[in-house]
C-alpha cells in the first residue's frame, strides 16, 4: 500500500450484469475514496465475473445469496479474505429504477468509506 490512503475498490455482482450491478456501478461511480466496477455470475453476462475481477476488488457486493454462493464456489481461492456483502435485492427492477437506486443507497450506506 502506497501512502496512508488507498482508494477502496467495490465490485458489484448480479446475474447478467444488465440491471442491478450496472445500476450500482453508475450510482456509486465518482464517489470520493472508492472505485467501482460490476460483473455478472452467469457465463453470458455482459461482463462475466472472473478471477481478475475478484482479485481487483477490496469489497465484493452481491445482490442475492445465490450470487455469494456462486462466487464462493467458483472463486474461493481468489477471495483471500475479501469482504463479501449481500444486499438482498431481488431481480425486480429496471436499470436505474429510482426504487432500486434508493435501495442501493440505503443498503450500501454503512459499507462505504
């Protein structure tokens, strides 16, 4: 770690990387002190979750428990003590749906620097 302060990297994960995780990435992009990215657990996701993404992240934020289970079964050896946070947000929202944005902000508040 260079210097006293390092940007914290958050990776948002859903199934297809089409609605929830890209919305989260958009909502939290530009916040001071963090970098954000998003990926999906499905093989046909817009941006498939990979070992590289897991290693890049300091905190991995999944939308559902099923995403955490897939993450842990596929990438256990790359997790290396990274924090995994489950927001319990079902796949019920369109991209940038104001209700989804409100949920993301409320559930992420205590996890952000």
